[in-house]
C-alpha cells in the first residue's frame, strides 16, 4: 500500500498544479486581444510540461481544474442559465486529452533512449504543434456543443487559439519542465546530468545579457507604439542576436529562464502599449526566438561533447597520461618550437621489465594496476613542461624540453629508482624499467627521434634491463 508520505506528496502535487493552472488562466484572460484568443496561453504550457514530466500522474489535477474553470466560465458569461455540468466536461476533456496524447508520445520517445538531444527537440516541436492543434480544434468544437459559442465563432477562433497555445508551449514549457523538476525531486538532474552541466558562469553576466535583450525589445516596441507602422514592428526580430548570445554562453536552465522572461515581456508590452493590431507579428517573433533558442541549447552541448571526445582521443583511458596520438601531436609542436629556437630536447622511451610475465601469471587486472601506479609515480616526479604518454602496452614515452642528454639521464635515473622502489602489493614482486634516451638532432622529426630512442631502449634490455642507455645528438643507435 502507498505510504502516507507518498499520498500526501501526490496530493500536494495535484493541488500545486491546479493552483498554478488557475493563476496562469487568469493571466491569459487579462491579456486576450480577442475573445478566446491570447497572444499566448500559459495554461497550455503548464499542461504540456506537467504531462511530459509526470505523465498520467498529472492528468487528474489538470482535468479537474479545466472542468472547474469551464463551469466558472459558463456561469460568468451565462449567469441566468442553468450550468450544464455534463457539457462543461467537454472543453476539459478536449484540453486534457490533446496534451496528454502529445506528452505521452514525447515521454515514450525520450524513455526509449533512441534519440539524442537534438532529436528530442525536433520531436518536441512537432508533438507540441500537433497537440496544440488538437486542443484548439476540439476545444472550439466543445464550446459550440456546450452552447457557449456559435458555429461562425468556432470557425473564427480555432486558428488564433492554436497559435496562442503553441506560442506559450514553445516559450514556457521548457522552463516549466525544469522548474517543476527542481521542486519535485530533480529527476532530470539525476537521469541526464550532462543536460545541466554547461554554462554555470557568473550570474551578473547572465543578467547583463538578459537586460540587453529586454532593452532591445522595449526600444523596438516603444518605437512601434509611436510610429504605428507595421514595418517598424519587425525591428524586434533583431532581438534574436542577443538572445542567441545568451543561449550559446549560458546553461540550459538560464537559457530557458531567459526565454520565458523575454516572451513574458513581449506579451506584457503588447498589452500595455496597445499593440494588439500587431499581435500576429509578435506571436511570430516569440515563436521564432523560442525555436532558435531551443536549437541553440544544442550547440554548447555539442561543443562539450566534442571537447570530451578530444580529451578521450588525447588521454589514455587506463593510465590518465597522454595517449599515443595526444603525445605525438604535442611533441611535434614542442619539437618544432625547439628547432626554431635551437633548444635541446630529449626523448626517453621506457617499458617495464618482464611485464608480460605479470600479465600471464597474475592476470591483466593486476598488470593494469601496476601500469597505473607506475604512471602516477612518474607524473608526480616530472616537471611541468615534461610530457608523459603511453605508446601502447607497457611502453611509455617521455619528452623532456630544454634538456640535454646529461640532464635527461639524471632525470630518468631518478625515475628508474622510484619505479624500482615502488611497492605494489598486488604484484608480489619488484617492478623495474629500462630506459632509452636520445637527444634530438638538427631537423629531426618525431618519428626519426622515436626510432632512435626505441633502438636505444632495446640496447638497455640487451645489456641486462633495469638500466638507462643514452645516445648523444650526433650518434646513432648502432654506434
């Protein structure tokens, strides 16, 4: 049986949704520019957001509050007539079922895990448009069947109804989803933490961008109020520039919050400045900016993904040191700079002595642990400018900038001793390493330098292992 705490939590959610829906309904009614048509319709945004986040759990509250508001609406406009309770359920069902269908389809798609973030945005836009269309068309029919409007009025209002619902969903539902999630358990943060990781910069920077957006839209709408020319109203489209700056540099939470504030400001100024005759233009502006900002949130995520891929390509996943590719790329840069400056650079190649026996006798897991501890020991003792990378297997590479052969030998001897003194309990035996060191010759490429260092390493192994062999810049490995 459900616990008392769970039941009270569900009741709290239902009551909170109903209260929020009523408040948003009243705000939409105040901002109507014609009967049953508002620049946006926030209750639709809340319904779609709640049903997407909570599924069927949110449906009873939304259906009940829609029914109660239908009854109140009928009593308000037809006070002398008896309230048709049976007919009042029709608008509630039209609204609730339309958005439930769209939201459940979106939930199924998200939970399937078959689409990425960009695909989810496309699905959200398509399903939101379809759900809003169903809600508007069936809602207009329900009002006619309930006797609230005539057929001619139904034909006149459904398009504006659809656009108002859709504009609200595009601009407010993303913010409402995150807001509801924040107050009801942070499911999104737990299941998709990558979605909320980007762009947590200083708050004043976000506020500056948002204020810039608000100043630009206020200026353009004041100018439209003064001039009263349709061409002037299109100046507000320039709002997309600072809006995209905001979304590219801020977190998804801040981006969706900014979108909600911008759309609210447009709606309020349209009403305050009596710009109702340009309502279609401002609805288009809100929708365009909303779609642009929604897609814009994918850009930082893609950049973050690309950075993670770059890090994975340049970092060895087992040891945390540079991968072969990462080491070679950075080494080529350092070698090129050293060649231009005539600086000395040494490359040391080392591998662990008899490491194959560790893997064969103790297993690869123990071998991995040995390799990890050796790399950690080397990293602690290297200088900041030195490079450490894994060539493959147990073979490691050290690039020592601004270092001649004599100094490189001292550094590697210190490293050899630290490996020799390393106590790895799981290995149950002493770990040693052999080093081959070469100093870069004039105009020598990395591949040529590595080939000489690798031959020098072979000499160290042939001469007894656990030792260092060096070659001067003017020597070859066969000298």
